[in-house]
C-alpha cells in the first residue's frame, strides 16, 4: 500500500500535504488490520461497518462507497480537509475499483434519527439533551462552512451520536453530535460534480429543488432539524412533490402555545428567501444559545405538536398502601429469609435464585431446590441454555485477577452441578485500574461479558472472555453504569446509568440498550415523573423492563415507554415466570410475616421471595 496526494488538490487553491492520505489498493479490503464487527448502516451509494483494530482494539467505522464511474464525488477531498469535535473525522482513505473506503470515527450511539425515534416513542427528548445536540450541530456546521464546504444533505440520519469523554472543563460524559456523510458535500470554489440528487426533500431548502445550493441551504436544513427537536415533528411531510411545494410556498406551522422568541428564531431559520435567513451558522448558533441562556427553551412548553399527536402514557398502578398486599402476593416461598443482596436469573430450566451462600432453582411447584453451594458472595453468570455457570467471588484478595469456577450443570430430573474447574479471568482493565464489576453476563454458550465501571471517571467497559477465562477484547463506553442485565434480544445488554454526584443527579438517569453485534448504544432518559428515587435494579421480560426504585417497580415496554407502576416498597429483584407471573424479592420485617400494611421504609437486611401475578395489575399493553 502506498500513499499519494489527492490529484484534485484541496479545493482552496493551495497545495499542501493532506490531513488524510489517499491510498490506492487492488484489494477488496484495504484495511486488513481491522476486523469487521457488523453492518451498522447503508444507503443507496454506501455501506458502513463497525470494525475493530486487531492489535489495539480501537473501534472505527469503515464506509464503502459504490459510485458509478461517471460520478465524480468530492467526498474524499472534503474529508481530507475536515476534522472537528462535531464532525466525523476521517483517519484514512483507500481507493478501490468500485469506489472509496473511508476509515472514520466510530459513533456508537447511532444516528440522531434513531435517537429521536426511540425517545419520542417513550416521552420525548429531555430539553437539556436536545438543546446540547442542537448546539453541537450548529458548531459543526460553523466549522464546515469555515472550510468553504457546503454539506448539501443535512438530516438526522447524517448526524451521528457518541458519548464524549469527560474533559477537564466538564467532568461528566454526555451524548455528543457529529455531522457525517459528506457524499453530497462540495467545496464552494469547485463546481458540483457529484450526484444531482437534492438529498432528503424533507430537509431540503426551497432553492435546492431548483438545483441551487449555498451556505444558506445548509442553514435551512439545520432549521428543519431544530424544528423537529423542539416541537417533536417536522414542519412538512408528504410526497417529494408535495414537499417541494410546501417548502417553496407554504408558511411554516407553529402551535399557538409556542413562545414568540422560539417562533421568531424558527421563522428566520426557515425563511423561503436565502438572504433573509441567518447570515451564517455562527449567527444562528449565537441566537440559539441566547434562547438557552434566557431560559426560553427549557421553560417553554415547546413540544405542543408531539403532545397533541400522542396519547398520554397509561399509568395503571397497584398500590399496597391502599390494598391488602396478600391479595397480590403468594405466601413467602423461602422458609428462612435470605440476605437482601442476591440475584434472580431466568434460564430454560426455570428461575435461579442466587444468595450469598447457595444457588437454588424454583421448580414447577414453586419450591426452592438447591443447585450448588457457594463459599462466599459471588457474581454468577449462567449460559442461556442453562448448561454451565461461572462463579467469581465479589471480594477477591487480588482485584487485578479474578479467580472463579466454571461449573457444568446436569439437567436430568433436577438441575445439579456436575463438573467444576478453576478459571482465572485476567482482564487488561482489571490489571490497570481498580474498576468495579457491575455484572457478569453469559451472552451465549461460549462467551461471557464482564461489565465494569469507574464511577469517578464516568466510564465503563465491557470485557469479553471465553468461558475458560481467555480475554477476547473490551469495548469502552463513556458512561458510568450502575446495573446491567441481558435483554430479551440476542447479544444485547440493558443497563442503567449511575447517577452523578452533582445536585439533582436523580433527574438524569438513562436506560441504555447496548448491542454487541455490532457495538451500538441507544439510550433513553427516564422520566422522573414515574420514578420514586434513583433506580436500584432492573428486571428483564419478553415484553420490556421493570426498573426497581425505592417505591416499587416502573414497567416499561421494549421502546422504554411507561406502561404502569407497582407501588410495593421493599422490592430488591424481579424476574419473569411463566403465565404472566413474576418472582419478586422483597425486604421484609424481621418477623418474615407479610402484614396488611405498607412495609417499613428502612428496609431490614433480610428478604423473602414471593410470586406475583402481573396479569392482576391489568397491564393491557403487556398481556
């Protein structure tokens, strides 16, 4: 492989060495040092893959374009000039027989479109979140224009999201937006020799339908995105022809409740005449930041359109403060109360109960039968098919090396431990930092994932091992996690972010859906209106999730929409059982007898197990 200068120069009339060198290669996969981890996105002219460097473990995106010979794209020359915290930066470019391959920053949180779809399906983007995303977009656009580049196709699908690393100025990680996909971009000083499409007509400026583009055209597209973030919908929809007429002739609709300041900002952003819009991205950014500074955005009910189009979330609540608890729960299953710190795991053979000193299986008669003895409190992961489990002590004398056991399970009649072997997990992260283990998860028959976090640094890692303890690799995440579990989807982890130490941190807890094939992270900020406290556990069902707090459980469907609450104080764990039932662990009074009154607020150290019939809660969206 050899490196060369781009033949067409940089587009600004100056001859200089490029930031990214062009590589010509006859190989189908020029970047052989990277291992493909899966397709993350594709369009008409390109496919994007997640890849990892075989030696360093660095995650990247590899974009493969498929341009026809007669199409001359300026994308490689544009990417050569651009690198900014709010743009997707290119590390290397390879020219192939069918087009180009770009080695790009990897944005694990997906596109702004996927984030909008996920969060609007639940309760909408939290104002601080979409305010920061809007500022990121305008900062990226300001930089792009300063490099004499017109993007030409700004839309949520081309805005990538990633969790930014904590900085010296800001100790908290946050979701950061980066402008990507420069396939339609061009230099102002060069004729538009790329594809003739106008991009997405939903976000296209009026003049784009006449073949004209300028900086003002990008500002219009950014205005449509901000309209959608602020109000929850796009100003116009319909067929391409209807969209052309709407952008060119129809006035922009606004709800009556929208503040005058926001309406004036959007009217100027979406003016039909380019010279009547903001003069630059810098001016548009300053105007938007003034709205934030003045408190106009967070203090205004700007999501009137979204609220009018969606029904309010169903809030079906069972409250043991007004109803006798024994109408809902069975008698205690365990004769002797357990310590409250234990796990509930569901496997094909039933529900496993992991206490500090033993593992039990709840059989069909709702009787606990012992599976194996534990010498001390441990992290336990069991394979999805229930054929083996791994045990790692929670308190290891050598934190840099976790020594545990791999136990084969026999399923002839009763589930029993059969063979044991010692396993040593020697993760790089465990050797280099004193990270806390959040959970140990068996993702399939061969591999385990150790979820680690460093709360002070607002970072987490997913270390992947074989079941025999060999390290495969690790995936970084700039979010501190507090709880994690396997979701109902294969190779997906559901987790809860750890509240920060800042004031009102309870108001910024996220539910994260972490896919491992390929590595992608989707997140939803949980509505604090439905939570009684910071979450302290999570249960996974086929239909969604149960987030445990101090007052009981908040039930969410698989899109993280609230479908009801169970107000039952003392819940410490919950897991599904057949026929719409669930096994719950509840901290109980020392007498172990369940009274017809609310449980004590200060939970004792003992817990008992009960079976609850979730169908009795009338959660019609679930059953």
